[in-house]
């Protein structure tokens, strides 16, 4: 059970002290630090969170011995276990020497020595405050009913327990005067004094200090502190109180109150306008006076007149204006009579308007200046060579002190932008606002700005590049490949081929065009299977490649194409055939025969010729159906193909038909 309790203690400590850091720096106070997961403690110690000591190796059930009490004092404690505290205090009159608090340390010992209570005369004015000194270890050192008692910093003194005054206590809005006696620790006996004082703003009513009499009582009651007040102040002549409505009916003011003043309308203040304040002796004295304001008459400046003149008293004003065109007020246009008896602003005059030097445009100059920039004068401008002038060449100083137009500008020329490789440029002037255009040679495309414009020395846009036109990779047909040497640039050709036993359906080659599109889509490579039409219907097999054993004038052999509007007709011989010479060697998979006129036909045979040897691929009886499918029973790569017609021997009649050959490429 004890083992389980110990584990539970460690788990709880760990959960509560996940961030358990050592912050206690007292020497030899904390146990050895440790790491909880490793539990690297020896003996009966465990790694636990030990408060401000952090994770430490702590022995279980550590107790310190009872330190015991002290003479002339008392002890209190919260236990004697590790980390517990013992507190000591001395009886009235005694002084604690040593440490007030002891702590039980990691090794079961108290961290400090036990203090002691002593009684020593240390009062600097013992002759005035202390009773007769005595020795408690000697008898009869005090006379009468007096005893040898410890009296704080007066040490052992002869005091009467029956004639001791209690602490008279504190007072509201005041405090005891500091002295050479500790009212909480020392005895207060006959002749001892307790003085009081009041806080600022309060005055004392009563007697201070109080004296302890031989009856063990104070000679007077405690004094009281009452708030200091002032009556209504004397207001200086021709002055007003700021916020006067607030104090209109007020007859009493508290200590610290203050009043601010201003002079009445039409009067100005002379002296120092310091607020009157209510102090311990009453109101402070005003240090200012108020006098009637008169600013005197203002003279009219040359070339000026007075528009308004209301007088020379406070807030009266005079407004001036110049009475000649091209002149303006210098100084103050409006002047007001101020509280200090002077006119506001500065002296007024009328001076001819000046627009000031407007400067020169960058890369330009003033070529003609009249009357030093005064009203009505003009300036003419020009630009440096190859710089483009923009704005008014002549500007005039106007009555508004502004020039009649903004300063013109001189725009810088641009450097030669060059000619793109594989392209041309239109335009050879590079002044500001000039534009040049670009185009590329055939087969190249423009990358960048087609036209750029010179704007104050900088081309708006950049010289483009001429890049060769490229088409995207068209891809590779499944079960096929692209021949080496294929190019994706303009006019480049990509050629396609199919793997063995696959036939190319579609474009054998495509070309990259100027619009970046190919002339066609990539072909498909179709597996041989049942084959594909070899060209009777679509004309890939030419007319002269189609022959027959016989023909009629109206229906020659080359008309025997399946899918056409006509057909081939034989004569009446017993065995006839249609022969097709292929454009290249093909693997024959079969043929389809569409019979237009087929009376007395027994069947059809499909033959293929390779290396001057004819091979029979298929034989199919005719069953009156219009179409006959001849499927090859062998894999033969042929240059020529024949469709052989079998008729009944005793029957002779004409045969008319059209056909298509099926097969696939050999390579």
C-alpha cells in the first residue's frame, strides 16, 4: 500500500509540475536536481517537483526536531516537516536578535540558528524619555511599587505596572509625530509624550502633545483635524472670475481651492495673472491690475485705403486694401486692437506684385526677360538642340501673382532602339513623341511591342525580338512513331510511321504553318485485324492498277470500285477475274464483293500474288446475297490481288460487280 501511495504522489507531482523549473538560488537549500523520466536519484530519494527548487531528489518523511521556544518570547509553527516554518516574536519591550523565521531544510535541519530576545538601552535621549535603569538579576534596584521591566530601546527600567498609559490611538486626517519611542513595543509611563500633526489642508483643534500622568491617564483628549476654509475673496477692480457663475453664491472655499481671473471687456491685464489660492492663512494676494485699453489711430499707407475702421478700443479693427492695380498688401490686411493695447499683426504697406523667377525647364533656357518678374512682365523660353518643346513659349506675370501659364518642358530625345534580328524597323527619328514600328521576316513572329514611342528620353515600350515560329509538338500516334529529322518550326515537316502489323490511317506528314497550326492532325495506327480498305473506294488505287480478264465498253475494270456509282461487267465467259495491283506490298485480310448482276454464279475465290506465286486465300459460295465477304485464311503479303468468279459450266451469262480490298501495311 505504501508503494502504491508513493507512485500516486509522483504521478500527481508530475502532472502538476510539467513546467517545474528551479528558481531558488539559496546555497545548500535545495536537494540535488534530477530528471523525472530517468529518476536518477539514489537511496530512498524520489525525483519530484519541489516547488521553487524544481525537480529534485527528495528523501521521504524528512522531519526537523522541535527547535523549542525562546526566553521572553513566543513561537508559532505550521509543522516540523521539510519546508515548514517556525516563527518567533518577543514579549512587549524586548527586541528580537537574529532571524524571525526558520525553515526545515532538505537534510532535516533548521536553516538558521534560533533567535533570542534581548533588552538593551539604545535610546539616544534616554535621559529625557527613559525611566531609571535597573538590573533584573539584582533585587531592590527599583523602589516603591516599581518593577524592573524591559522598556524597548530604554532597556530594563523601573516602571510601575499600575501607572502605564495605553496607546492613545491615531486621529482622522492626521497622524502621530515621529519620536524616539516605539508606541507598539515600549511601555508608556508617567511623563511620556505623544504628539500629533494634521495633514495639509487641515488645522488642529485640541492639545498636542499628550502627556502620561501619574494616574495612568493622558492629560487631555486626542486632538482633531478639521478642514481649513476661506471666505469670499476680494476681486480686483475691473476683473472677473473665470467660471464666475459657479461661485456666484458660494461663501466658503476649502483649503487648496484657487480662482482664476480675467480683465473685463475693454480692459487689459498688467502684472502677473497668478490664481488666488486658499491657504492656511486665507487667500493669497492678487498680483495684477486691469487698465482701460486704447490702441491709438493707425496711419493709411501709400497706395492704400481703409475699407473698415471701427475705432481704437478693444476688438476694434481696421481693414486695408491697395487702390492701384498690380499692387498687393504686404504685412497685415486686417489689424485688431488687442487686450495689451497694441494692434495685431505687422505694419501694412502696398507693394508691386512679383511672380518670382519661375525657373527654367530642364534642358531649356529663358531667352527674353522683361521688368524683373514684376506685374505685367513676360518671359520667353527655348529648348536645347534635339529637345522637343512642349507648352507656351511666352508667359506673363498676372495680378494673381501667378504666371499666365505653367513652365514649359523640354523633352529629351531617345537613343537608337536598334533593329531586331530577323526583322525590320520603320522610322529613323528618335525625338520625343516620335514612334517607330517593327515587323519580322516571314517565318518569324514578333515578341514584344510592335510600336514604341519616345517620351522624354525614354522609349515607352521595348525593342521586340523576332523568334522563329514554332508549332507545338503534335504528339505521336499510339503504336507509331515520328521519323527522324522532324522539325516543329515554320515550314517544318513531321513524318509519321506505324509499328509492324499496324496501318497508318490519316496524314503521313504534316507541316507547321505561319499561324502555328499544323496542316492536319496526327494519323492513327490501326492494328491489322480485319484490315482497312486499301483504296478501291477512295481512289488510292489508281485506275490503271485495276484490270480484268474481260470487260465491256461501258463498264471497264476501273469502275468496279465499291462505294462508287458504277460497276465492272465481264463478258459471258465461264471464268472471269478482277485483278488489282497494289501501290505497295500489303497484308491481305479479305475483300467485299457487291454483286450487281450475278445469275448462274457458283462462288468467289480470293487470290494473292507475292514473288510471282499466286496463293488462294479464300473461297466463298454465292448464296444470292448481293454482298459476299471473302475472309483471308492465311497471312500473305501481296503485291497483287485477284477476285476469281466461278460460274456454272452449262450456264453462260454476264457478271457485273464492284469490290473493295482489305488489308494492312506490312511495315
